């Protein structure tokens, strides 16, 4: 039985929306895939410094969304919505030149990335810089005083460092409030992070061996004075850079709440609130002073003599 013109026209009318629907689905899938790529992130000029830092980091084989999108479809949709909002702000020129992003622990500990079991059972590790570290105590809120996140230490204070450990954060926790007069009692002690140097050390004409001093039970800070600089205070004025609501500013003295909200609840860098604490050894006694050769411009002035001659 042959189809009439009306039947063929009806089928065509059904095929057109079906084809349009399939095309739309394919286009949306392609847009979803492209919007999740580093190339899309790099298309916005305010993101380029971060993409460049990512390219030279240890995570350069990991797509941006693996870290910045939490696992789970619902959470991914929420982050997608936030990203679209940022695109709208960029289009209306209402965006901030310094974007803010939070990375959930679940992203770091997702399957195929970092192992939670390895962090919980990790023993003492020695980094390439000779600093000993153990994740265990840092993941215990009872010892730290608050629940830290991965990004509490693996942060990005400056653009050039992409998820590297910021040593200023270490110094802030280990040294803040630990100095009274000439006495310094850092958390975990000096040997909690450092090993005693091996062999003899010569300071001017004096031979010195750290291992002998350690065996005698002499504390490092008895000899190494003035190894920290700064107090690590959190001036109230810094709250004004983010907040202007009186009800929030009144919570300033509530340190447990402040840490719970800013550290555990959100990835706010410690340096946003606290002043910096620096930790380094002062120049050794008897070290020769460094004399710099005068520059070519200075040599010209020296040859010409003082002004007025």
C-alpha cells in the first residue's frame, strides 16, 4: 500500500524536530566537554597566569576540572552554574581580576588521585629540602585545633605556585605565640621538622659537630637565636577587606568560629588575615662580608671625581 502525500509530510514533520533535538544534544555535549577543558579556561585573560602556572606544575597532566569540580553530578552542576555566572560577569565587565576558587578534599582524594589510606597510614617523610613531614598529626583536629583541608597547606598564595605547600603557612602554625622573651618553643620542636646536620661544620676557625650537642640534650634554640621574624597577628583591619557587616565584624574575637568558618568551611589563605612569620637562620658568626664590585656607572663617577671638580 502506497503512502499518500499527507503521510510522508507528517513523517517529515516528525523527523525535523527529532533531528534538531539530536543536533542540540550533540552540540550541548560538545559545549559541556569544551567548557571543561584547560583550553576553555585559558580563553579568559584573567585565567591565563593560572593556566601557565598549571602547565609547569606537577599537576599539568590533570585537567583543571578534576581538581576544581568536586565528584558527583549534582555538585558538578552547581560549579558549572558558578562558572556560567563568572562568564556573565566577564561579559558585563563586573568581574574581579583575581578569581577565587575552592578545591574540595574530595577532589584530591578521588579515585585515581591521592589515596586517603596512604595519608592516614603515612609515616615520617623527608622532603627534598631535608624537612621531615607526617600528614597524620596535621589531619587530627585535636592536635591542630581545627580541621584542616588539603588546600590549607597546598595553596596558591601567588600565581606562580600552583598547589604547592606554602612554607609561610607552616611557620604561622608552628611559631605563632611560641616565643616568650628569649625562649622559643615551636610546636613539635626543631627536630620535629629538621634533622641535625651530619659531620663537622667550621665557623671561622672553630670546628662544630651538631650530633654531639644533640646527644648532650642541648636544645637547638639555645644556640640558634633570632630564627623567626614576625608575630603572625591577625589585625582586625584585615577583616574590612572582605566584610562590612557589623554582625560579622562582631565575631572577630571568636577565634574558634573564625577558624572553623575560614579554614574548615572555606579555603581562605592564612595570609589574608595573618601577618607573615619568617623563619631562617641568621648569618653565621665570622662569615665574611660580601663586597660587590661597583657598577659601570659607579666606576664612571669614581673616575670623574666628586661633583664640582
